[in-house]
């Protein structure tokens, strides 16, 4: 995977004529987009396999495609929403270390 990303980075860099104005942020955005696309493709593939096996069943009368859409949306929301990992500074400052 590292080699693939490195190869893509070099190809991406080489396609720019003005090397002095190349922003790494643009490449990072590209990598994130491709990673997300591949991740969602993999999730969709896994869920489709589950449907074929009959493991994913739902109590509602909706099409499998619509249920898959809803599940993918649910998974995406879980992956994309930032978690609140803030630390309460007052709680930390009141703790004493021995």
C-alpha cells in the first residue's frame, strides 16, 4: 500500500508543470478521497455479500437496495462524524500524581 501511494504521489507531482506551486494539501485531499472511496466500496461489497447469504435481514418491507443505501449512510455517518474526545482541563488539573 505504501508503494502504491508513493507511486501515485510521484505521478501526481510529475503532472504539475510549475513544481514551486504544488501544495501538499491537494495531494492529501486526493489520498483521503481515494481512501474513502475504496473504503466505501469495500463496505458495500461486504454488505452485498451478506445479503446474498441472507445474513442481513430487516423487519421492514423495503428493497434490499434501499436497505443497503440506509446501512451505508449509517456506516458513513459513524465514520465521518468526529468523536468528542475533548478532555476536561479542570478535572485533569485537580488530579495529583505521586
